[in-house]
């Protein structure tokens, strides 16, 4: 049963990651790309944590989730900075008032690439 739940989290995360790639390829809105990357990573981290026996918490703070994942595997604790960046964009973008946060295309590609590498680690750990 636990494996099925993890697979469901990973599948939903894959949808977000695929959507981020498509929006990026189509030169879509940078804020949407960042939100989708956040969502993808959040779902993979939560799936991984659930497999470790973690009780689901309805939170969106990737720094907190990476800290939790780092308790089981120190490699994930190395990504706290990415967690902070994506979480900041997530909250700034989702909750007005205020301007839509800007980010340059090069930084988005770097964040996408890093996110993809981390997701591949989660997938490898659960293969």
C-alpha cells in the first residue's frame, strides 16, 4: 500500500515537472515555471518521506521538507538553498498583493536542471 502511495506522489510530481519543461520550451511565464518546479519537487520529497514512515504534513516549505529528508539521507540536506529559493517564489507568486516575482531565463534553466537531478535521486532511491 505504501509503495502505491509513493508512486502516486511521484506520478503527480512527474506531471508538474513535465508541465514545467513544456512551459519553459514554449517560453512561457517564468513564475509559472518556478511554481511547477516547486510543486514537482514537493511531491517527490513527500513521496520519499512517506516511504520512510513520515506522516504527511500539509506544508509547502521545501526547506523544511529537505531538512526532514536529510534526516534519512544527508545528500538531501545539501539542497536547502534550492528549497529556500523555490519556496520564496512559490509564496510570492501565489499570494498577492505585490508584483509577480521576476527571474531570468538562465537562472530558471539552472534551477530546472538542479531540480531534475534531485528528482532523479529520489527515483533512484525508490527503484
